[in-house]
C-alpha cells in the first residue's frame, strides 16, 4: 500500500481531540493486514475512552462508506464529462431514450 501513514482518533462534540493514534501504511503490503491493524488501533482507543454504542455505530457506518467509495466508485480524474457518462451507461442496465 502507498502513503506514509494513517492517522485516526476521537473528537468530541466541541471538536476537541480526545485520543489519537497512527498506523505506518507502508508496513502493510496487504489490505487485509492493514484493516486488521486499523481495527485493533480503533478498538484500543475505544476501550481507553469508553465510547457509547452510538459512537461505535457512527464509526462503523463511516468506515463502510469509505470502503464503498474506495472499492466501487471509479476514478474520474482527467476524464471528460462525456467519458464519465459513457462509463456509467456501460455499467448501468438503465438506458436513456432520446
């Protein structure tokens, strides 16, 4: 994996940072190992801070959204609007009739 590191932590309602941690991203050649390390780090922070169930559910939803974007949303950088439209039409079963 690329990058230099992943920083993560907990912030309260006022925007104050409660706990932080980081993972050296280049240390993990496989995404599964990286996700395991990230989950272990988050679990450690959660245990130290004693978060509520609502906080944990919100975090899981955010992580799921990030994984969705990373795996399923295609890169559009440097493409024209016409190329993007064609790309989405090829993946979609819906055809637009003019």
